[in-house]
């Protein structure tokens, strides 16, 4: 925000610096030339080359997949060609191996396609921004870097600057713009590199978003690849060697034949579940992530369209700091989610960057939300009147405008009503399109209606300034009921006070002496320190403005020629003393057209008020374990003043300055740091100063920089570096900023997730949304305004866009939904991994018992590829957890640190299904094939093969039924099954019925083909299969109960670490 000591964009300036003044030298670029260079920076990239990261874990699992497929194929071919009699399992093994290899190749292609589409998303953003730039109408906005375009000084947004542009170095050039001084013109600079090139380069080189779930999955897969899988293979190898020894002793088969069948078949049966998982589960994972993103985006769009307000329910205590954030009850239909899922899966739409940003995974793991803007993002786009200051007998009186409801009872209001009405009238007569302040509160508070203003007719408006005094004054000449003219003045405090000799106290006009002037000047300086903007109001009667003049009034004499010296201890600057003002008045009276004396009416202070729900959102973020961080470009005291309005902590050690200390103060700062203090204005605290000292402080002192919520004097490069520091320490950072911020594009690219906010109401449409449907043909190709073009360039790396009036609770509710989906996705992945390991264990037990595989290849592939994924996908539709937003999120480091404990849980929970399935298979095979342990099962007859297949089918049906029952306990990680009933999830109920019914029907069909042999199956084989829930559910809940104790303890510790800030609120 620009202080009132600076000229607003429409203020007076020397004639050669106005926006429309031509110059014969240093004309810079034309708009067409700049547009051509900007389009060159967005030139399409060449053909994309997708590369897959082949880690050691990935290579191991792929090798296991290929090994299983080759062993299965070799065993099948050998069985068909070399074994005695026709063994039907040979054809089945051959077909299964071919199918496995086909899915293996398809899975790789799906993964490469996903990586290719992720890159196409980024290219699509660039293409959309290029189209927007091509449709630019060539007009410019009111704010930007003063640039010479078409021989005219124009305000140009930073991202629309091009190499060769001439800018004003005296006005300050953003740090991200590369310039060099213009030859012979020290006040000018030439842009040497198009800033858009840097943004596009960062966007193209941006690594794929880091994923907490991806890190956890990689840790588990690494453990499975290098721990579980080798152990299973070693045990299977020992069992197969034992079986091979037995076969050789029988002498019923040659050594080579038996070795291929027994050893190859046993190893293939143990590897096949892992091979099937590695072949197709990566595609399932990407489909599940896409579904989660589609669900989150459908909810986000529904919340943006909703017009209802966020309100707490009736049972929520407004003083409860642990209360959950309010939500909107919006309906997101399955058809809407499916439509978005198909759109995301089929093509690389650039609207949301769902793939490249890993939208659902990042949203669900956010630990830090940082904001780098104030106007239009956290606060209203213009400051609002907060207090009115009117001169009085005791220097001045201050009236709080936000308490106007008690005006009738306030004696200050009643005593100062005439003076306040004069200030209110001056506020109401201000220029209608003032971009800096909103002064409508005072006229509303005093009941100044439109009818009261109808008697005043505006004759003319002009600008005025005083030489040597910073700031400008707006002059408005009005007539009341065709009476004598009056001139109302408003603007920066310094020139208005310098032009005033008297003040109006509501009754009479009194002289403005030095004592009262000193009090007003002190109030003004204190307001600046409190991050307030002051506007002074004055008037003079019986005067008119010369409409023929340019509207610029400049004092003709230098203040050095007019002002006498003042004492060194004077509280007033020289130009505000009474003698100086009187001399200036005499000089102004002698010079026609100069700024003549005014009568002071009062001052109005303006403050940036937080937007609706912002303070509540910040408070609720801490409940959710998400730290809110505000990067303020202003000095420490001003930053703290605004942070206090937001509800942030502003005590000891709660603000770090990211700017480096000036060279003159470096020695003093070093000496203070050695003594344990770093002095900044009104605080003495041991804090790092400057972005370069943050990392050493974290390594050598404490983690205070990661715990505070306020950084002051934060330049854009320092802000981006601090974001990287957060990421290095395991935080997932979401950045919220304005869509038109000059330096926000690079900050968006540095964050894990970026959310752009419309800075002013109805200024922009979402930059990458589809154009609205209109009846007119070609409406989407209409000209684009400079604001929309700048927003498109700034938001190229932003997946989400919020309109100005959209509550930040929208983002919080989407984070809640993403957390729910991510928790369900983790449980689904756990179910799939446990299913694959359990299937391998079942076949390993059969191998160790010198039996054929319990789960035959077709049943394994059905279980791994269809049954278990269907049940796991149904977990994504589990009902929401009410306490999900009071759960502390994990940091993105030390993934699954307690892996042995989770492995123990998995072993205990998987033991009953494995044992029961093995028991069902053993009892059924023993009954249907008497003497199987003494029979060479490499040369079974047709009847024996049918009986073996029936036993394997019964075991497979029992295993799938057990897996389905276990999935019923995985609706929630820690809640008991009775607390979180699975029947509330209708999708899971349908999946359970479908999977179990199809599996039982297929097993029944196979049992029917076995004929009379089925009657030999003992009754206890069915008992072992069907009443499994009686054994499974209590054991599952027992593990969850133990996990909940540990999880609750870890949550309490995480909340304690989050809320306890050792070193904060301390003077040392």
C-alpha cells in the first residue's frame, strides 16, 4: 500500500512525466513490438519427451513382474509339451502369462501417458495465455511500472514488460525485472530481459508437485520389494526344493521336468500376486487420484457458485476455540463427478492442472498456507474509513466510525456533530472514482442521504500541490442552491495542513496555531506507524476554480525562500509552522492561480479491514493443524498493526524481518546478536534478520522461523526463498495471492499449490475457465483487457482461482474433502497391498505343505485385478469424518517412521484370512483327492484335475469373502466397526454384494463341474469359510483399538508441538 505521503497515480507531476506527454528521445517500444516479444516468450515448445524415473524399488518390482510372467509362461509351455497326459493348467498358465505381460505393457503405457498429459497441462496453460495475449486490445490499466510505450508514459504490468522497454528508474523497478541504466538518462532504465521469459522458464522447469502419500507409498513399496518379497521367495524356494526331492524319490518324473514344474510353478505362484499388482495397480492408482481430484474440483466449483453464507450451526459455541469450521451443504452429484473424471482422464485440460499439481494429494496434505498480498486477498481492495478526527479545544477529538450505532448516546458525537457533518459533506463530494480509499462510512454514519447532496452542484475539479511538500490535493468547487461557490479540498495530510491557517470546530473558525498543528502532525505520524492512511479535508468559501487552466496548481516559490529556520527540538517540520504558513499565504495571494489558504475541517483515518470470514478462517486453520503465514512488504510496526487486525500473534518474537540490515547498522546488529538481542523498533528479541540468516538459525538455535505467522519487509525473492525453506523442513505450502500481483507469478511457481484471488470485485473472470456460453457467435474470441491478460500470465501455475467475494472457507472445505479422500485412498492402498501379500502367503503355505498352489492363476488375477480393487475403490465413498479438520497433518519427511508397528498390525489382521483360506484348501483337497500328499500332482487325471480345481476355487472364494469382510473394517483407520458402520457406505455395500456374488457363483460353477466329488468336501470346510466375520471382525477392531491409542498419543504430541512455541513471547 502506498502511504499518503506519496502521490497517487492521478496526482500532479511535472509536465514531462505525465502519462500522455511525448518525448523525442528514448521512446522505447511500441505496443505492437512489445506484444511480438511477449508472444515470442510464449512460443510453443518442441515435442515433449516423457521420462520415467526408474528407482531401485521400481526396477526390483518390475523385475519380479517379468520373472513371474516368464516363469508362468515357461511352466505352462513345459506342462503342455512335456508332462504325462493332458494337464489343463498348462494352457491356463500360458494364457495367464500372456495376459500378465500384456497388462504389464499396458500399465507402462498408461503411466507414460499420464506423464505426457501432465506436461500437456503446462503447455495448455501457455497456449491459453498466448491466445489471451493475442486478443489483447492494446489498452493499459491505471497501475503498473511507468513505461515508455508508443512515445507515451504508460503504467504497464510487470509481466507485460518486454526487452527494450524504457522505464523510470526513479519510480523504483521491481527486483525481478532485469534493467540497465539508459545512456545519458540516469533517471531512466532499459529492460534487458523480458520478465515473462523467467516465469515461463520456471513453469517449464518446475518439478512435479511433492506428494506426502507418494512418499509413504514409496517407503512401503521399498520395504515390500527388499524385505517381504525376498523372504517369500526364499521360503518358496526351500519349499519347492523339498517338493522336488520328494518327486524325485517317487521316480515318477524326470529331474528336469519335475524341476520346471515344481520349482518354477511354486515360485511363479508366490510371485504372481506381486506381479499382478505391479502390472496394473499403478494405472489404478492414477485413476483413483484422478477420481479424488475430480471430486475435489466438483465440490470447489459448486462452492464457488453457491451464494449462501458460511455460518456455524446452532450447536456450535462461538467461544469454543476447538470448534470445527463451518461448511456449506452443497450437493455434488455423481454425474458431475463422473463427467469431470472422464474429462480429466481423457485429455490434459489446462483448467486445473490436476495432474502436474497432484491436486487432491497436495490439497489433503497442506501444512502451511501463506499469503503474500493484502489488498483484495486478505483485506478489501481499498481501505475503509475507521476514525474521524476533528479539531477541538483540546487539540482534537477522535470518533470511531465503526461504532456509529451508539452515536446517539456518545457525547463526543453529539458535541462534534456540526464538525463531523462538515467532514462528511467533504467526504461525500470527493471524486467518485477514488482508487485509494472508501470514505462512504462517515456519510452513512451521520445519515447523510442522497437528498442532502442534491442541493450541491459540482462546478469543476482540479489538482493542486505545494512545491517541496510531498503529496497532492484534490479540489472540488461546488455551489449550494445556485449560491456562492465553495471549494472543498481533500488529499495528503502534509499539503493540506501546510495550506491551512484556520480550522472549523463546528461552530466558529479559529486560528490553527503551532501547538494544535503539532498535535495533528503527531497523530498523522502515529497513524502511519499503525498502518493507517490519513486524508485531510478542508474548504474555503467564496472562491471558484478556473476551468480554463490545466487543473494543476503549483506554489511559485521555493520553501527555502519562504520558511524561517526552526529549532532543532521542534515537533513540527519547517513547512508546518505558523510563520511559514502565513508567508506562504501571502505569496499565494500575490500569485494568481496558486493554492490559496484553506480552513481545516478534519482528518479521516483509513484502515485495510479484513474481508468477511478471513479472521475466522485464520483461527480455524490452527484447529486443523495448518499454519497461516503472512508475508508483508511493509516495515515491522505496520505489519504488526495489520496482523493484529487479522488476529495473528504480535507479541515477543512473533515477527521476523526478511530484509538484510543496512550496512551502517550491520556492526550494531552483529554486536546485539552476540549479546542475544536483535533490536527492531520496539522489540528486543533473539531473532534472525534477513533471509540469509534463516537457515543458520534453524540449524544452530531453534525453529522459531517455522512457527511464526508474520514476516515483515518481505521482498518477493525473500518470500520465495522462505517458501523453499518451509518445503525443506517438510511443509506442503499453499500460496494465496492476488491474480494481478506483479511478483506473484514466480511465487506461485515456487509453492506446492497456488490459489489466485480476484483483487477487485467483477474485475476478472477465471483466467483459464471455459468461456461462458453466449448466443453471439465468436464471443469467446472477443478482445481481452489488460487486466485479464496480466491475470492469465500471472496465474499460469495456479490450479485454483477464487473470485473476490468467494470466502476462504471455500478453500478450507475443499481441503477437508481432500483429506477425507486421501485418508480413504491410504486405506484402499493398504487393503490392496495386504491382499497381495496375503495371497502370496496362502500359496507359500501350500508350497511348504507340498501341495499345488491354493490360489490358481485365474483366481489370483481376478482377486488382484478386479475383486480387491473394486472393494478398495468403494472405500473412497465412505461417509465423511466429522473430526477430519481437527486432525494434525503429517510433515512431508520421515515417511511411515513407525513402519514395523504397521507391519505387525498388517500381519495380525491378515493372519486369520490366510490361515482360514489355507485350512479350507487343505481340508477340501484332502477330501476330494485322497492321498494327494503321496500322489505325483504333476500327472493328474482329468477327474483329479477337476477335483483340484474345485478345491482351489473353494479356497479362492473363501479368500475373497475374507478380504471383503476385512474391507468392512477399513472405512476408518481408528474408529471401531460399530462406531463407523460400513452399511452407511452404499457404494461399498453394492461392491461387496457384487464381488462376493460373482466369486461364489464362479466357485459354484466349478464345483458343479467336479460332479460327485464335491460331496466329499467335509462340512467344516464350509464352516471355515462362511462364519469368518465372527473371527475376523473382533481381531480387526482389536488392532484398531491399539492403533488408536498410539495415534491419539501422536496427535496430542503433534498439537503440543504446533501450539507450543519455545522462544516466542519471550524477550530473550
